[in-house]
C-alpha cells in the first residue's frame, strides 16, 4: 500500500513539474515580441493580388471570378502570413498549438488553428507561418470596405503608401497529462500594416 502511495506521489510530482515547466514557457511566450514580416501568395476569388498590382490594375470589380463569388456569397481570400516571434526572456517559450483570430481595422476576417509546436529558445527568434483562409463576401459586399480595400491595393500599385491596422489574437494551448489545455485568454498583437507589404 505504501509503495502504491509513493508511486502516486512521484507521478503527481513529475506531473506538477511538467505543468510548472509549461506554465513558465507560456509566461515567457507572453513576454515575446511579435512582428508580422510579410504576406505572400495573396489571392482574392482565385486571383493573384500581386499580379493585379504588377499589371497596374486595382479595380477589384473587374476580377471575373468576383461576380460569381457575389452570386454564391462566397469570395475566398487566401494568404500566407509570416509571423516572427522573438524571445527576449531567459526562459524557453513554447506552446503545443494555438488558435488565432485575424482582424483588419477591428473587423474579424478569419480564424483558425496553427497545429504545430512552437518553441523559441531564450534570446532567439523564429518564424511561424499562419495560413489565412476566409470567405470575405460580407466585407466585399459592403461598399465602404470594398473602397478601403481597393484604395489599399491601389496604394501598392501606384507607389503611394496606404496604412491599416492588423490585429492577430493568439490563444495558446499546452499539453497537461495527455490533454490539451487552452490558455484562459488571448495574446493580442496589434500591427500597423502598410500597402508595401503587398509588393
């Protein structure tokens, strides 16, 4: 009986150490600095936005697939966002995966999960790819938002800089006793973005 109790205490001790270690990693993650490096492979309704900019065409209404998207109420926006995370602390920062919400000018446009372990050693920097895949019909259908998007893309095409606010909210998860436990809130990263990011 004593042996079983002793084994139980050892297991609880190791489990507690594991939880404390992961809690320290989450705390270190909160102290990290987040930076949006770039956005690549941006497409709207299957049309490459970079190609539009290179052609000097910024009128989104002229995208043929957009008309069909209006009818279906399905206008896909896809992009690869590259997030840089720097760890200035003296502890390892790590999570098992994280949920994310992406907002542009306070409007939520996408959410999802990055299902990979992210580990940043003390004093180090790592890049994390975030896949943006959203139906932006409700935004494109709004005349003012469509005008803002066209103006932003037009800034890149004409060499005049346009700015907007991108917010990335992250909810990390840690592994505790074989189960995934979500962080109680979101880590919020606000980043002013320039139309130059599209170039």
